[in-house]
C-alpha cells in the first residue's frame, strides 16, 4: 500500500511542478483561462491530481481556481512595480550577506554562467533560466534558506512578465553589460557600489516591463 501512496504523491507533485513551470515561464500567460479537463488531457492524468496541483498554486497566489476551470492571475502595472520593489529590497539584503561569504569557487561558477549567457544564438527561454541562475547562485552564498525562499517566491510572481521583457528589447546586450558589472563588483567585494548596481539593474528591468504593459 505504501508504494501506491508514493506513486500518487509523485503524480500530484509532477503535475504541480509542470503547471507551475508553465505559469512562471509564461507558457500559460497571465489572464489565461483553461479548463481542468484540458490540463488533465495535456499531462495524460485524471482530473484529481490536477485539482490537487491547482489548490497548491492557488494557495501560492498564482491562479484563481474555479469549479471546472482555472484563470492565471494577472498583475496590474502597479502590482508589477510593487513586486520589483520587494525583489530589490530582498536581493540587496541577500547580496550583503552573500558578499561576506562568497569564495573564489563561487566567482568561477558565476563566470561560467555569464559565459554561457553571452552566446548570441541562445534560445530566449534558456537565457531566462540562466539569468535567474546567475542571480540565485550568488544569493546562495548568503547561506540563508529563508531569504532565498522569499526571493524565489517573489521572482516567480514576476517571471511570467519577463516574456514581455524578452520581447521588448532588441537583444540582451544591456543586460549582459549590467551582469558583468555586478560580477566585477562582487569580485572586488565593493558592497556600496554592488547594492547600487543591483538596484539599477532591477529598476531597468522593471521600467522595460512596466512600459510594455502600459502599452498593451
């Protein structure tokens, strides 16, 4: 019996993980309404694990779960700005703690990520994943699971809108320059300028997304 329970939990978690990824990547975009039956057919499962996954996603604020359908929650321009402000304060705290403990091995890992991101032929979705990895890899140096969890939760709320960012810029050259400057300041252990650069970086991204949303 125990093996059957694990199997059911595994299906529930798999449906949850896949749905959450599709929502955060914007594959199922904000404002989209989709039936529970359609989701079940997409993943080849019954509606029961889909309902369980949707309940968890609703508790996290990603969707509004109705009887037979689900709508992905859509943030207003003002709410997007608020989320970026929250991100900024959390990430500046994480950066302060991380800078105290970052090592040369961490420098190397961050360099590798930036090198991969510099590929001009990279798929947009892959670039977004590496962009997130670059920031979170540094913040892991804070050794604080609590601040990391908060950052990831807020990040996931604005991640669907990074699709708008990706389509609103001609290329990622400006973002790459800013990432390079951030890493240089990390290596110099220059906290005041690092905090200033992180704030500028997030303000830049927020401005691009907000303007694009306002023009929709």
